[in-house]
């Protein structure tokens, strides 16, 4: 399976100590160089614990950094109103015919879908891990509570509650 990850899901999963879910669900996950710079290089400079978690996943060969040059972006990708990392994720996803691109930003998700990519975010990764038996419903509830409580994970409370209601409903149904 080919999966490309952006900074948002990597940082959120790193903060929640759930980076290991990526390799368990998808095997080796690709990370464009701009995303690596944002999450690991800048994160380490700021002493962010999630940067260490991502660096460790790279060392374990669970994540693979893919060198990309902004000058090589396709015109259709270059014109998108997105940041460097998001553009590189979409470019790499298109180039590699990725099964999934992992994006949390609403506009980036919309643009990726418009270009024919399948998109999943942090909550989608956690929901898939639950559906595949990698975590219990109680664990998911605790993780979702942590996402809502944390100010350094930028996922709306309403979206977390919506996904939670969907998972709980499927469990009860």
C-alpha cells in the first residue's frame, strides 16, 4: 500500500504516541522532504517531543523521507493555494498513485480530492486502527478526549465528536 503523510497527522499522532499505527496499518509511509523539515528539523529546534517520535519512526524504517524539489512540482500542483508540505504531499501522492494521502487541513483535503486522491486524516487513521482491531473503543475514547483537551492538536471538537458518535454507533449497532 502506498501512503503519503503530511505534517498535521504526523504531529498529532506523534503527540498522542500513536505513530506506530501508520506502519501497522499501511507498511512504509512516505514523507516528502518539506514535511520532514517542518515536523522534524523545525520540531527538534523547538524541542517538540513529536519530532523525536517521528525521527525514531524514520530510523526504524516505518517512515521514508522522499527528497523532493519544489521546482519539479507539476503546474497544477504548484498553482494550489497550499503550503510547501501540502503541495509536496499531493505531488508525491499523484506521482506514486498513492492509495491514501494523510492530510488534516480542510483546504488541502479538498484540493487533493479534487485531483483524484483518496484522503484520510488523523481521526481516520485512529478509526481505521479501531476497525482493524488495533485498539479498543475505550482506547479510542481516551484518545479522542486527549485530542479535545490538548491545545497543540488542531482538530475541531465537533469533528472529533462526530467521528466518535459514528464509531460508537457502529459498535452498538
